[in-house]
């Protein structure tokens, strides 16, 4: 039985470890690429979306370029998304200030004077395949930070299905969930988990901020994979990897090997890759896109629909868990609990140390420095 003394000493120890790790309170990382939206969500209609705690206005120019501006009129903070898109300019619905696609205020209807160098912040965007990425940190650092978009995402060699769910929970917990897949045997026991999964040996590879976990699980594949492959009831090995790529992206990979079929019939081996696209909406909500890519039974919409339905059901189980955890954190004071770490957490702990280092670095960089409002075109 856990005595009060045991609790106090475990908690002291856990608190010391936790201080070096990112958690739901750690400031969000701004100097990173995140997915703002799927490309087909950004249209000629003004759309508001909260990203990293900031309301962002998204639209396309007449030439089709995505635009991301701070969705807050610099006059009296009216949301620009409530206004009108005229050509490539946005007119605020309150007093009519007009902004161009760079975010510069180019007209104030109630005065004849030129507005000068005022405007709203414009965020850098990059469209790749089906996604539009955004940079909301220091613009000077965007060029030296490679876009994490994987080459297979949107590549014609892979069939792709994309789902979305808005998660009530911390993005740190979502990354952690994806690095510790021992939960497949429990949380996902009826969707894509199998009983052997949790106890399968883990290979954890940590090289700097490249954090990966692999398992090679002999099993009968769950129907989500076995059915489309025609492998139901057959013995297989499920090679399964999780990789933390950046604060905004995680990749899960599955390579399937059939032990009952000759090797020649499995070349190239069937594979799935899932881009787990993690964009914090704010400290405790996440825009979660999952882009599921497969190299087998391609060009078959029925299989695509079956698999994305299965993935959506499974990922909703993760959402359920993260929301329950979020509720527990909201309900109870930190003095009332501690969390222990187990062997399966090794990669997750490294990821949380990494995020904490990034957040501390950003906090140190901005402390005592005036906030950066981005460059208004024409400004020195
Ligand atoms: S609040 Fe936008 S023009 Fe006044
Ligand atoms: Fe999961």
C-alpha cells in the first residue's frame, strides 16, 4: 500500500524529473513549421483559424496564393474574417480599413491621409502537396529551418486519405501518445491493436532531435490491414515505427511481412505511412490532421474509405484518452498527484526534454525584448 510518506517521496522525485520536461503549461514553440490547413480548405472565402493561440485569417489571392494574416484589425481589433475580400485586399467590416495581401493597411476611408507604415502581421506560408504550412515565429529563422514535409506525402506513388479532429488536450500529450504505442493493445484493442503489441521488444533510436521507436511484432494483423491485403487469419510480422519529426509533425510507419506467403509475392512490401500533423490551436487544444498513405491496393476508393474509417475510429480513441487526461489535469491541483515514467516512455521523455529546451530558448530570446510585429512592406 502506498503510504503518505511513499507518496511524498515519489512526488518529490517525480517533480524534479518533470521540471526538465515540456508539459501542458510549457509555452508553445513558435519557431517551427506547422500545418495551417489543408490546401483545399483555403479558398476565396475569408477563414479564421486559431493557431498557436493567435487568430489567423486565411484566404487565397486571385492568383491562387495562400495568404495568412493576423485576424485582428489594427484599429479596434475587429476580426478581419468578418469583413470582405475585394480582389486581393481585405476590408474591415467595422470602419472599413483596407489591407493588402502583405498585411499593410492601404486605406482608411474616414481620412484622406495615407496611413503610413501600419498594418497587421503577415505570416510566411508554403504550400506543399495537400497541405499549407505556416511559420509564426521569427521570420529570420524560417529560411534556415527546413520544411518537414515528407516527400511521400502527396507523392503519386502513394494513395492518400486525410482526416481531421480537433482535440481538447495538449500537443505535448499527443506527441507522447504517438511515441508510446504500447497503448495499442489496450486503448485500441478493438480497432488496430493486437494483444502482442504492448509486450513486444522496443528499439529506441535517439540521435539529437531525431527520436524513433520501432517494434517488430509477430501477430495476425488486425482487420484494418488484413482485410485490404487479403491476409485475414495469416501469420505476419508488423514492423511498426514512430518518429518525432518536429513540434508540428510525427510520422508512424508500418511495414507488413506475411509469414505464410512466398517472399516474391510481397515485393515491394505493403507499407503504410501516417503523417500525424499536430498544430497547437492553443495551450490545451490541437488541430490534428492524420494523412494516411499506403502503397498497396491503390486506386481503390472503397479500400481507401474502409481504411480511413478505421483510422478515424482508432484516432478517436486517442482523442478520448487525451480529453480524459485533460479533464483530470483541469480538475485536480498538482499537489494531489505525481506521474511515474516507465521503460516505454524513454522516447517520449527525450521528446519532452527537446520541446522544453526549444521553449526555454525561445523564452530567453524574447524576454526583455519588444514583441516582433513582422515587417510591413516598405518599412526600413
Ligand atoms: S476595427 Fe477595423 S476598421 Fe475599425
Ligand atoms: Fe493511439
